[in-house]
C-alpha cells in the first residue's frame, strides 16, 4: 500500500489505512514469533531464548531500517539531484516496494520451512 504513494496522497486515504494494516500485522506476528521461539524449551533455557529472540528482532529492525533508508536515498538522488518532495516520495515508495518484496520472500520461506499441521502439545513440566 505504501509503495503506491505519491505527492498527492492524502493521510486519511493513503497513509492511515496502510499504517493500520501494518500495525495490526506487526502486533499479530510479534507475539506469535516470541511464543514460537520459546515454546518447547527446557527449563534451563527459558531465560536465554527470549533474550536472544529480542536481540535478533532489534538487530533486524536496525539493519532493515538502514538498508531501506539507503534504497530510499539512492532512488531520491537518482530521480532529482536537487531533491524536492517528488524525489523523496519516489525514494520512499522504492524502499516500501523492496520491503514488500522481502516480506513476500520471507513468507514463502516460512511456508517451505515450517511443516504443515499441528504439533502435539508439549508435556507439562514438573
């Protein structure tokens, strides 16, 4: 959705719906990924796994932001050497397109790596 923005895109019709969808999606995946990462751990690893998962999420967010900012800046410079709103918007749209593509590749990888079906419930810990 955000890949389709231009200088005439309004907040309530263009940005707000995309931000709502993004927020809901992140909220749904954040708790699910943490739960999946820590589900079947032995008692001695219960503290380490969430910390490692959290560090990986923070690191991925930082590196992802840096990479997408580089894409946006590179496209903006290529579009107009003088800058301006149109160059900035096109750079951001390119970064959102790259982010969408990477999200799609990640979703496909998850479908291939995670086996289908439900796993049996873990036995209760003593």
